[in-house]
């Protein structure tokens, strides 16, 4: 009985310490690592979060961009950071896609982080040249099947969401098409506008202004619902390919072992932020679909399914890091 009481006391003390950590948090500057360049897809929502949390807690939350190796360099820094809530990360689906195509990683993507919350989804849009390209998804499929090995698709590089979306499309429809990787999304879009590639799945943030200006034609979006800023473009399901979801997620993670009370607190606060109509409008304007408030447990379950999905696509399509 004495041991039972001792263990109960220890458990209560641990809970009290964790709650105290949350109550006194933060008492110094907090870094939010973005493993991508400034001004990119992930950078904008990270800065919205940093501003919100700085205002909420009266402490500075700053964004540090640590790009390189497809997001691995910045993620590795977070994986190695002290699990005290003072180093966080906002990243995207490329975290799991890297794990799907690499035989070795500098960290175990499934164990190195504490999922905090989903922030947004970034749909991709299947785009073609408005003059030279087909005018529908079904016409593109028919063209590809009539010219096996002749059509090309572009991407921002090996293992990027654009390649994964195209390979999912390719395998689902049994197409023989050629991948043309670029060093980033802008050069891929430039060649798409010029008609030097036949199509690609561009993230909505990049595609939106080009579609509105008529420089490319959007055939379908990869999200389950139509994208509000482009309501006339059908979903892939509406275009004849059911259960096709290749949106990128954007979310916050912390180093493994970060106190649960801190993770829960951050998740709840970002959830409140995502209820703000101004924040939602800003995310939408920048090519994203705001996520609903997501608990750490739900985000963790989502990440496991996401990793399994892209690992399967990488295996079937023979996508490997180069």
C-alpha cells in the first residue's frame, strides 16, 4: 500500500510540474522553424501563427527559415532541439514524402515530433497551356493514351508534392508520361506558360494568379471540394477520377517529448486563430483551405495515414531520392 501511495504521489507531482510548465510558458523567445524559403507556401501561415501567439502570450514568437534538402535540414534542427516548447516547426506534406522516398533519414519521421495541429491544406491544380493543351481532364487522359511516352509533366523537383500528385494520376489512369523535374515551382510554371511541358500539378498559391490572368488553364483541383477562389474549376472527382486527394497539409509540430500541456495549449490557441474570419480569408487568398481545429491526437492519426499513403505511391511509382 505504501508503494501504491508513493507512485500516486509521484504521478501527481509529475502532473503538477507539467501544468506549471504550461502555466509559466512562454517566458522567453520562441522559435518557429520553417524548413522552406521566406515567402513560400509555408512561410505565410507560420508568420500568421507567430503574430497571433506573440500577441496572446506577450512573448516573441519568431519565424526562422531554414531551407535545404527538401525541408530535411530545418526539420532535423527541430528533431534535435530541446523538447521544452521553445523550438517549434511549421511544415508541410514534404516531411512525409521525404520519408517515403529515402532509404535513410537523419530522424525517424514517425517518432521525432509531437504533432500539435493542422493549420491548412494547400490544394494543387492540374494546369495546361491554354492554347496548346487539352481543355478537360478526360481529354488529357485520352491524349496521353494516344501518345504513350510522349507527354511530359513538370514538377518542382524529385519527391515534391507536384511529382507525387502527377504519379498518383499516372498510376490511377495507367498512363505512360515523362517526368521533367525543375529546381522549384516558379521555373516549372514558366515552362508551363510557354508550353514546353504538357501539364503539371501546381500548388494553388502559384497557380491562382496565372489562371486568373489566363496564362494557364486549370482543369481540376486535387481537393475534395472546389477551391473557393476558383469556383468554376471542378475537383478531380468531378472530372471523373474519384477519391483523388493530393492536397498538401500545413501543420505545426514540436520536438518529441515536449510537455503535453504545452502542446495542448498551442493546439487550442491555433484552433482559436483558425476560427477568425480574417485569418481564414488571408489563408484562402493565398491559395490555402483553412483547417478546422485539430487536436494533437487527431493530427497524429492523420500523419500516420498520410505517411502510409505516400509511401505506397512512392513504391508503386518507383520514386526514389536522387
